[in-house]
C-alpha cells in the first residue's frame, strides 16, 4: 500500500469516471452483468483497470460504440468540470490549484477512521496531505457547513484545513504535510518497528501542544465544539515542535461504530455520535499514558493477551509505577521523575469513568503548563552542569561576565521563536542579557562558527549586537543585549494577546525607520548578498535612541527544517517563498512591508488564544481606497492631529514593498 502514484489523477478522478463508465456499459448493453454495482469508493485505487492519462489503447471507452463514446465523453467533461471546484479556506494563499494537485506525485500514508491519507508533492515544491473521505456518506450542505466550522479554527496547535472538495462520489480535505510523521509513528514506528529515540522534552512538547489545541477547539462554536477522534496518529509536531491536533470535527458529524480507535474512546462512547468534550478529555488522558509508557492503548503482552492501558497502569502499585510503568528510555533523562509522576496523575484524572468527574481541558492546560515550567527549570540546571567550554565574545567586546556567571544567573523564559527559546538572564553583577538557546538547530561546529563571525562583524545601531556565543554538540547559545521594552510585537499586541500598550505614531514611525535602516545595512554586507530571512515584529526592538533595532540576523542560514505553510511567521512570508532556499532580499522587503501594515493597522498576522489570523496584505487590498483612512488605520492613531498625509505615505510604501499598488 506504500506505492507511489505518479499520476495523481488516477486517485481523484478514476473512481468517479469508472462509475460513469460502468453506467455507460449498463446503458448500452443490458446483457452485461450489473456486478459493477460493487464498485464503490471503498475499492482500492490499485484495482482501477484503466490508465486515464493514456491517449490510446488504455482508453476507458475504446471498445464502445460511437454513441456510447459520445455520451460518455459528455459525462466525462461534466465530471471534469465538477472536479475543478477545489474550495480554499479563508485567506489561505492559493499557492496551488486542483490541476497542480492532480499532476503531483502521491504516496499512500495510511488509512484512518474515515478514509485514506496521501502525501502529494507538487511541481512547485509544496507538499500537502490529502485526506480522501471515501467512507463518508454525508449531504453536501452538511459537509460544507462542517468545513466552514473546521476552517474557522485557527490556532498554532491545530492542523489548519487549507482546502476541500465535495462531489457525490468524492470528498477531499487538504492539510499541511508534517514531515516528522505522527506521534504514533514516533512512539511505535510505522509497523511497530524502527522506533526512534524520543526524549522527555519532545514528549512533553507533544502533550502541552495537544492540550492547548484541544482546549482551543473546545472554546469554538460557543464552547460546544468537539474533536471526537483524539489519538496519537492524529497528532503531529508543528514548526515550534509542539503537538498539533489534526482530523478535527468529522467524528461528531459522521456516525460510525467505534472500532479501530476503541482504546482511546471513553466508556460512554458507543458510536461517534456519542462523543463529547468530556470524552475528548478521556482520549487525551490515554494519549498521556501512551507518551509515558510507550505502549499502544491496546497493548499486547508477551502472551498475546490484549490489556487495556488504563487497567495496566491501575494494576501497578503506586510505589512500583516508576519502575514498571514508565518507558525505560525516559530514565536516560536526569531529574524528571517528578514531572513524569505529575503527568501520570494528570492522565489518570482524565480517564476516570464518570464524565463529570474529569477535568476540563482548560484545567488540563494549566497543569501541563506547570509541568512544562518544571522541565524548563531542570533544563537550565542541566545546562549549567553540562556546559564547560568557554563563552566566545565577539570582536573587541570587553567581557563583563563569563560562562559561569551566566549559568548562575536567574533565568526567565521570554518566548519560543522560529529556532529556539529565548531567556532573560540577570547576572549577579546586575547586568541583564538575552540568551537564545538554539535547541532545534542541527549544524556543524564549522558552519556555526562561520555564521557567528558574519553576524558578529555587523555593527549598526539598528541591528541587535551579538555579544557572545557558545557551541557544543548538545548546546548552542547566542547572547545579545536585553531590550527591556520588549519586541514591537509585544508592544502592539501584548504577550499572548494581553497587556497591550498604547503605541503613539512617533514610536511606530521610529520602529519602522530604524528597522528599515537595519535591513538596508544587512543587505549591504557580503557583497550585497546577505539576507535576514526572518523579518517580523517579534524580531524588532527599540534601541537606546528609541528607534527600531532588528534581531535574529543570519539565523535562517543555519536552518535545516522546511518552512510550514502556516506558522507564526507565515503571515510575513513573500508568496514566492516555499522553502528556505527561496529566501532573498526582495522577500525581506516583502516581510518589512507586512511589518509596516502591522504598525499602521495594529492587527497581528498570527492568532492569539481567541483571535483569528488575518492576511494583512489581502485585507488592506480588499478595502476601497476611499475607505482606507477609516477602515485600515489603527483607531488609536486617529487621535493624533496632522498625521494623515504621513500615514498615507507610510501605507503607500508598505503596499510598494508587498507589490500591491
């Protein structure tokens, strides 16, 4: 079943056309047996006896009488017209169309509760996952209504629906492709083998992200939306390496008996119509147990006896759980036993039999965040114990501290960025610095040191200065000055959408002018070939003169992970950028234009907890020019007098940058 289908049209169009063909045979030849009625959408694609892309001998109607051929060709054109209706969700950029998808190379990924999943690699470099809901019987109106609900869910821990297609015989859903595979594959391998090591931090990231995603889902539709099919094969790692929940919203719409995923379903769930938010909590609890034990929900013992995972954990005495329940691989990680016990307690509270006694997902998230904070504190302690080589200071900077001072410092997590986590470190001598830990960057020592030299040579008041760096096989640290006012993003939108501050016009203009100077200076380096590659408001700060100062310079050159179509930085990305190799100085200009629109509108390009993402470029372009002042500009700016002309010019520059004038 892992065959590659070089002609994707066989997957999407063949089944529909085959049924038309059989109907044509039936219409023209009454004596032909009607056993073709067994040919349903559940048939394997490999059973299709025709190559629909071939112009000659394999034509599906080469032996039919002329009248039948003419009739079939009419129907085929009608079918082709129907197939062309691929509906894109919300403001998702149309980086491909149905024809691109039909021409792509496809690989079978697996069969789920409601159909099969395929990976489609298109000619333009974009890779998506296409879910074919061949087992789903649902009216078109209800299907489209459910797609609207699913499409409106925007959160970094929920796999976003990109597009969908409906016809009587074919229903398709299009998602991002996650190259690491599902959590089930990470834990158990594709067929129970080839399991890769999975450390504690990764498992905790999976749990924390999935909890956040499910909690967000439960807030939708006036707090009534249910996922209904939570299991490890429906959870992936997003671009920040946190759990991301897929397969949203189908279970509660489509009635089917509980079979394949019974190990995840709450006792009260008899079929998919019985699912509820409480049963989602139960399923999440099973996921936690699965992460802790690395056993599947219906785990076969050595004697081939199937044991319920909840019963297995309950059967072990509390004092023996550490040794007999937890995956032995986790004991390679130091100082995490307390965290594992707390996660186990959380998992067991989620799987109690009485639904009303289970916690709400919002409560689960709070507890998972506590465990996450414990892990971060232990990580810093371990780093202090593990790091021994010297901290390398850049150029002529006089060291005001050393590695030991930094490791003794009190640390506060500032946030998770594209390449790692940032910390605020306050040293004993009163100096405060920002330390960026590049945990997710895999690079050789030579490549890292070369890039640090390039970044370190850049000296401009509008570029955050690299103070020092550290490299080892397991740790890569970059040290910058600390900017107490926070990033332009946190000033505009607050942290997590809260604690916004009033940002006046002059400050916004200073941010823009300074950032422009910084980016221009970057572009003048290395024979005018250097790019930033990650221009966004969260990478812009205020320098000592109150002007914009751009950070994260040059880190894109160290990146070795594919870009996600939708991540926190995707709203800043130029349309031509589909992977790191497509980054350029013009794409930096585009990203800067989006920052200008963000400063003018006060709107974020990514969603906070209860907000929706907005494509600023499309939104501004959609507003009539005579309404720009009233509709586009941040209402907070309208209180300032005599700045309309300046704002209009500012907007014009932004639109030039994004190529929308």
